[in-house]
């Protein structure tokens, strides 16, 4: 069996480092917002080249807290792609604001900047691009558009840890970046975890207060906050893995480039937009014969997945917001996209088997 992501293999490789750090946390009996969280925040901020990194309980919470700290609330509109994981839009709704879904570029699958411009109204307050599958969205164009219209840009970096545009890491380009440490993400914990990054001192302060029950000084509460903290075990694991993130991302790129070279005659491989580094959280191809490929992979005991089969504007939960909304590129891509296994440890032998199976299905 070749899985979508092989976390068992990675743990075996990192076991001595991780087990030693976890034992120290257990012995310290300090489990929430302790020295590992503080150190991880500092190390992550340094790695990403940002002033502030604030750990929280999940990527979904990072989005929610960043939007709240940016002042987004009821009556506001936030423009975002429909071709993403539900959490992007859920977080907008948690604040009381309305997600306004726009179409994507057919090649990069990222938010289409001209579609964003066309969707701006007097109620628009923010743009929430997703660096989908690990490839940076067109941030220079989005930032220019946002400045022209007085909008905030919050980045969904859940799939793009370590991706950059001209040396500036995703998460350090907009007003805030929202990261997820869900186990299968490029930088994954062994449970839930998330982080907000920003160069804005005031926004960082508000996120720090919001994640910890609206409190700056213990037992003094200024606003209604949340229990959304990163814990010491996850932070200790993330500190170990952060030391390997460049190697992980290089491994993902190596596997992706091997796939693309071997498959480009058979399918539409993922397109690198050349704006920055694609860190391949997913390797997602397009094919009119997706079902044939899936059947062959299944028969060969190789995992595959459709990210995402139902775009957000067609989800029942957003039916009211999206009556009459049609996003042709998003709908076409969701009918033809297929993601293959991708993880840093994917071997040449595994890649060979997968490529042969896909090519064989289309022969
Ligand atoms: C994973 C993911 C999230 C949510 O992260 P969690 O840590 O699972 O809450 C948000 N947006 C995107 C695009 C994601 O892939």
C-alpha cells in the first residue's frame, strides 16, 4: 500500500529526537503555553522572517483569530476562493462576515486577481487568498489591489509552510498569515495546532489576547476571547520538525518533478506559476479520465484523493450565500482534479510504480 502521506516512515526517522523532547515535556509537567511554545514561536518567526508568530490550537483558529484581530465582523465581506478546504470560509463566517467566493486561475488553481477586483463592493473589508497545494497565490498583485481599495489581506498558509515569493515567506506578505500544523501538513504536529504570523505589533497583541480567554494579565479579562492555545507537546514536536522543513519541502519538490516529467504526456501536471516556490502540499493533476486513473490506482493498492470534489459555493452550508453563483473554472477543475501520494520520503521505486499505473490506465 502506498498512502497519500507516510507519517509512520517519518516518525521512525525522527524518533530519537522526538521521543527525547517529549520525555522532557512529560517530566517538566508544563503542558500549556510553556517554554517550548515560546521557543517554537521565536524559531518559527525567525524561519519565516516575521516579527511575530503566535501559536494557537489549529489552522482554523488561526484564521478565525487573525480575522477578528483585523477587525472583520458582521456586515463585512471577505473575498476568498471556493476551491479550498471548508475551514477558510468557516472562519470568515465565525466572525459574522460574509464569504464572497470568486473563481481561480485554471493553471495554478489559486485565486484569480481580476475576479477579486470584480467582486469588490462597498462592504468588502478583506481578501483571504489560499496558497493552494503549497503554491503561493499572486501576492504582489493582490497587495497592490488591496492597497488601491483600502482592504486587508490575510493569507491562508495552511498548505504552504516554507513557500516563498522572491525570498519572502508566505505568511509574511499580507497583514497576517494563518498556518496549520495538522499532522499531514508540510510542517505537521502529532495532533492539532496552528499559528498566526504578522509584522503588525497591534494585530499580534490582539491575537495573543484572543487565544487566551481575552486576557493579558491572568484573571483580568478585557474582551471575550477563546481557549485556543498550542500545547507544549505539539510545540516540542514542531521544534524538531522545523529543523527539517527545508529538507521535507525539497523531498516533496523532488517527487513532484519526477511525477511531472514522467506524466506530462498523459495528464495535465500541476503548473508552477514561477512567482515563488511551490512546496507541493499536494500533487494535483488534471485529467478528463480521472475515474480510469482512480480505478487503476485502487487496484494497484495506491492511494489517491480528490481535493476538492465539491467547491464551497456548491456546498449546502453556503447555499443561501451562493444562490446563482457560478464559478466555471473552479467547477471544471473540481471535476478533473486528482491528487497523488506525496511526502518527502516517497521513494523512486514508489514513484515508478505510481507513474506506471497512471500511464497504464490511460494507454
Ligand atoms: C488544513 C487547512 C485549514 C485548517 O487547518 P486545521 O489545522 O485543520 O484547522 C485551513 N485552510 C486550508 C486551506 C487547509 O488546508
